[in-house]
């Protein structure tokens, strides 16, 4: 098989290798890889700033945003050849901690989890791969062209789950949501807000191109103004932050309405400073009963929710979210940032 591998501690070590074909173990599916998505985590791994190979190995097969088709399945597994499949990214820690022991491996307490294509386990950027049947998720057959969006959708499915759990501490009937950032995570968060019947607003600094058009096609309102100004005018009940830009994070945090819920999904770069009136911020959060929660990764319930959300979504809108499709042999192009990129996908097989 062919696979994209990287030495995580070395900058720009990404290459296309020929590796032995995988052999499925007991209870595992053998899968023909169709596509993998490229995200900021992959970029960071390729730049040498993140990731870890499997034990006693120097190189890691990358790719955690998977899409494949089952070639071989164990008897009585519920899977058959031809099924469209996505592999879950994270595996629980071996101890396990209390969260992992109860199926919440996305909330691992001791950090000993592993992740396909990121930490300690090979990923899905290969022409064939295996996955435990218990960590495989079936997709609607009609999603073959866009099913690679599944993993980022799980991230926002979890974010919405967190928002609704926190809102459920009391009466909660949200009317509107502001999503900051119109990348794949932000746009998919907006999609799930739209599916919940909310008034959806999206904030991004890009003034033209595919992002504003995707927001408009969703029936949402697009904004390019200062975050605090948008917050004052929109007065959202829920904010999902997907930029990781510190001024935006603290801008929306300081302007939340009473009983607002802010979910942080974007990662901020370390080492930069920002002057914040911490006393004012604390006072407002306390007096308004506001809540701020960080959210990352997803468990199997979120994968099921994401599969349902994609099946319900307009296929043309999902397809427009994928702005570049790069063949495997041209993989390097997928790691070049271009102005109009929203989502870039590497196609593992020729159509």
C-alpha cells in the first residue's frame, strides 16, 4: 500500500512511502482508503511541532479525518464489504481513567490516550487500513463524495453537546448563535446550529470568496466587524469560538449576555500577550451566570450525531465546503495554504 508518513519531531519530513499491506486482526475491518482531510493539526505535525509515532518507530502514518470503503469484515460484525466507513480517532488510555472507562475517552483525565494519525497510532492516510469494528462508524452511501467531513463534524457535534448540557442546568431555550471563524469547524458548527432551528451568525475577517457565500447559502448572516460590536448587535445566546485568536476569544467572552454559553474549539498560539481587564471579565461572568467551556475531540456518541447531521445536510453545500481535492501523488500541494481554501482533501484512490 501507499501511505503518507512523517517523522513528527522533524520539520518537513512528509513523504509518500510504500508499506506492507495491513493484515486485519481479530474483530477488525480491512478498508480501502478513499480520502483524508487536511487540517491545522496535520499542518502542525508536518511542521515538526506536534505528534508522536507508534512505540519503537520513527515515522507515523498521518491522517485522522478518514473515509474508506470496507473490503473485508468479520462475520457477525454488522459490517459488509462495500459499506462506507469512518474510523474513530481517539482510543482510551490503558489504565483506564474514570472517563475512559465509561466511554468518554474524549475527556481523558490522565493524557494516556492514543490517537490515529496524531499520537502513538498510525493514521488513515493510506490506500488501505484496518480499524476495530467497535471504532468504525457507518455512513450513508450517498455521502461518499463528502463523507471525509465526518471527523470535523464530530468536533462540533461534541461542542453542541457541551453547550446543551451546560444550558440544561436551568431553563434553556436559545434563539441565536454566533460562530466565530468560517473555516471548516466554524461552518460545520453553523450547519448544526441551523439544523437546530437557531438564528445563525458567522464572524470572519474574509470579506469575499467561498466563505461568505457558504454562510449565505446556509441562510445565515455573515459579519466582518469587530467581535465586540457584533456581539452587542446580535446578542447571541450561544457562541462557538473556532478561531483561537485571543482578541476574538476575549472579545466575545467580555460581551456575553446573561446566561450565555461560550464554547471554545479553537487553539490559541502560546507566547503572545494580550491586555485584559480580568476583574471586569470575572465580574461579568459571575453576575451574568455565564459559562465558558473548552471542547476538543469526540467520543462514539458524537460520531453517531455527526453521521446523522451529514445525512440531513444539503449535499451540494457540503461539497462546496471542500474547495480543493488533491490526488495522493500530489500530496505536497494539500499542505500549501491558498487564499480561497476552506477544506482541502487528499484523494487516496483515483475515481
